[in-house]
C-alpha cells in the first residue's frame, strides 16, 4: 500500500535535531576561528584533539543507533541533506557492512558529503550514494557484522584514526562534524560494537531511534564509564565525557524488510557500482525515445593464475584456558589466509573481490603484516565472472577499462549473481 503523510511526530523531531546540531556547528566554527586568530602571527600548529580548545572547535559527532528497520540510514541521509544545503561538509560514516550507503555490502566507509552528492537518485532506498563523494573504504568481507569481532573493532578504530587525521587542518570539515550510521545488531556483540564506536569516534551525541531499553543501556554504561574515569583520571590523564543520549520517535513509515528484499537490495547496490544508474537517452529525429542505457560500461579483464594473489581474513583467537594466568594473546588474532588460485572451485565464481591499493601491497610486501592490507583503503572491486582451468586464467568484471591497480585481492562471503 502506498500512502502519503503530510506531517508526523518523527519529522518534527528530525528537524529539531538538525537545528540543535547546527547550533553546535556554529559554536565549533566560532571556536576554531578564535583559535586560528590566537595562532596568527606565531608558528602554525595542528590542534591537539585532547585540549579543551580543540574539543570546542569540533563539530557534533553523531552516532545513530537502533534495531534493524528503524530508519537509521534514512535519518542519516536526512541530517546530511539538511547540513549540506546550509553549506556544511559533514563526514558521512557507515559502519553497517550489511547494507552500506557509500559502497558495496561487506564494507565500512567514510566520505565527506557535499551538495553535489545530495540528489533524488542518491537517496533511493538502500542505494549507494553517488555524486562528488569519494569514500575511504575498508573491506570487511561479510554482511554479518558479528562474524569477526576483532576485525570489525580494528576497522572501526582505523576509520576513526583516518578521520582524525583528515580533520586536523580543515577548519570547515572539523566544524561540520560527522554523522555515523550503525548496524541493526544491538544485543551481545552488536551492543559492544556501539560502545566501541562511541569510544573510537569520541561521540558526543547518540541518537536512539525508538528503543527505550537501548537508550537506558547506553546512558547507564556511558555514565558508569564517566564516573570511573573521574575517579582514576585514566592512565593518560584524559577525561571521558559521556555523550548526550537522545531518544527519537521512530518514523511510522518504517517497515520490516524480509531477507529476500534485503538480498535484492544488496545485489542492486553491487550492480549500481559496476553499471551506475539507468539513463534515458534523448529522443531521436523521429521522436522515438531509445531504451534506457546504463551509466557505465564495465569490462572483462583476463588475468593468469600465476599473476594473482587471493587473501581471506581469518580469525585466530585462543581460549583463555589455553593461555597462562593473566596473560594476553601475543599473536595478532586477525590473520590473512592465502588462497592458491589453482585450488579454488567453481563456487569461487561470482565472488566480489576487493582490489588492494598498490601502496598497501608495497607495505605488506616489506612488512609481511596482515594489517597492512586489511586496514588499508581498497582501490575498488571486481567480480569473478569465469574460471578457465584449461587456460589457467580468471575473467574479472572491472568497472573500468584497462589494467587493475594491483593483483592482490581480498575475498570474503560476498557474491553477486546478476
């Protein structure tokens, strides 16, 4: 059933939330300008993120939390659209690997939003946002955020570090703040992820969509941590300030999406990465409108077995009973398992592969550390279209013509059957 609502309580609360965030952005920009004036005439220095002046100069860091199908990604789009229309450039962060707004499923990503990226096509349900957004993407490799806890937490921390580095010398971007969309998993490991995100991104505003229990749990645990920090002053002397927890009304337009619909949307996101949107050509001289054409034309790239290297991220976690008393695991719990091209079966076809960035490959070759690959931004994606054992080659669907950035690929559980 299709219906139209002229006004709802959630719409009003979303607008009020935007107004409060704008007030925080104005205050942050004012503080940043005051700091720059104070530094004028002296040596320029990067702002220390732990100082009181720097905290005042940072825009709102907003975390959207709630169960699945409560409207988190929709609210993230709405708040982003409101902000960019006023000239802001907030960072849009998506740490939901099941349905990422900025990339294909199985990834975590961040991108600065601009007015060019906000249009009707970008705001289609569960689609990849296009436009002038160039995201930094980490390959998680699974639609299930709880499948590898160590990897997920490491990548969230990496995203936070990349963001801090990006904001260091950009006053406008820092004052615009960030809007973070999260997974719909809110129990067990999923709840631990939310607390981890609050710490990693130094969140100061948490928006809870229509879930009283989650609201009270986050409020209880953040206040408890603040009290403990006040007593110990922490090892590094930094205080923990609990974020503002705001319980918003869930939109009445939210509906539960079944597993079949989610699969279709994930497949549509991958297809859009390779083919873009369908564009309707102009009518010809006879007034006939040709059939819509895809925006992009992907190509097939043939690579030899001997040229490629496939890696899958695995988890090696030792039980506490196997370790000495009061000892921690010495080895990195996140390892890379190399997959020999000659050993892959036909089920490897249609796999989505992340192409490693050349600089990441160079660093990995020198250090032999797995984190140089799984904590580095990827260069793009390909799909295994065909495995030719007689010619010892793979046919890979690439979004552009030409050679690939590297022959190192990360694989996972993501597949695409067009």
